[in-house]
C-alpha cells in the first residue's frame, strides 16, 4: 500500500497514538523518520529524540518482520503437526478395530489397552493413548502371547506416534516463541507511545496544533489539512529602495504574516519581529543580525518560509552599482 495515499485515510483523522494498529504505527513512524530531520534544528530537538525518530521506523519494521517470519514458522509447524496427527489417528483407528475384533470384544483386554470410550480430541492426549496402546501390546508379546496384529503395522504406528510427538512439541515451542515476540512487540509499541506523545507535545509547543507540517511527520493538525488550501511559500522578501520597509508578495488566503530575524544566541535562533496581515513592515536596523525570513499563516497552519534575505549583503550590492 502506498504510504502517501494511506495517510489520508488514517493519520489525517487520528492523533490517538495508542489506538494505532501495527501497520498504522509503521506508517506513522515511516513518515516521521522521512521528514523529521528537516525540522530538527527549528524544533531544537535533542540528539536522543532525533536519533529515536530517525531509527524508529527501521527498528519497528525489523521487529515486525521477525514477528511475521516467526508467525509463518509457527503456522508451518502447526500444519505439519496436524498432518502427523491425522496420519496417526487413521492408523490408530484401524489397529483399534482390528485388536478389538481379535480379542472378541473382551472387556478386560479393551480396558487394558485403553480402548474404551471415544478417541481424545486433543493431540497430546491422542499421542499418550497411542503410546499406551504400543507399550501394552509390546508387553503382552514379551509375556508370550501370540501376536494378534502384523508387526509391521505396530511398527508403523510406533513411528507415526514418535513423529507426531516430535512435531507437536516443535509446534508448541514455536507458539511459545511467538508469545515472547508478541510481548516484545507490545512492549515496544507501548514504549513508542510514550516517545511519540512526548515528541508531539514538544513539536506543537513550537508550531501549535494547526500547522500542516504536522501532517508530514505522521501527526494530525488540529483542523484537518486540506490539500490546495494550505499556504504557499512566500516569495519576494526584500527591502524598499529607500531601505525603510520590508516587502514581500501578498496572498489571498492569509490570516497573518510572520517575519522572523536570525540571532546568534546559544547557537542560531529565529525570533519573531512582526506579525500582521499586511505584506510589508517598517525596517529597523539592528546590530545583532541583518538576516530575515517571512511566512504566512491561516486556519490550516503555517506555509513554507521565504528564501532568506540578508539585508547587509543587499545594501552592500546596491551601493556598488
């Protein structure tokens, strides 16, 4: 299934991380790992959070593959065990009828061989019944009784019983392994729930809950993102010829524009210096930074940032002309 198509049908309508199915969780983590690095600096993500987000999809996908492979093996051995049990059942029924007939329905012999009542439904109980039949028969032969059944048929029953026992034990071991892997997968799922919630809270502290970029990394904006109504990248950020105004291209579906300035404080940070619905604002010279960018906002969230404007370089170039 195409992840981009699938996210419209699920992720866009669901921010309840604990309600994800395994495939839905895989989809969410895939979107997160593909895009989160693009926003890591802006979101001031810790190295630990970033590494988890980048590796979460690969780790979860690997665990799912191991689980699926183990499930296939479990099913395979279960089918083998069922076939072995069927072969044993058919042979046992035949020998049971032959033995009862050879002893003329002697109730003591029927009880001695454990032939009274119906054949057990459970495979392990059938195997016990078959071993009891074989051991009782071999003991009577050792005591000198004339063999009432062909020895090859008894040997065949013995081989089928041993094979059925081995295959049943193998299937049971595979089921135990499957339970261990299921628990491991469930624990991973729950631990990821905590990490996803923590990351989501961190991100919306920066972007708010309506930003359409949440959609790109596997989360749902508070109001559903509608393709075609989100804001385009803002173009044309510049300063006027007299260096008095910032100016940029206008857009019809804008609630407000946000102009930010780059500052060097504990590394590079961007701070908002203007918010309004006009496509211009007064330019104020600053000693700490002359680098700016602008973006738009409406009910569907923020659009992309404009290209960065370095006012110092712009002024220097204009003076050289």
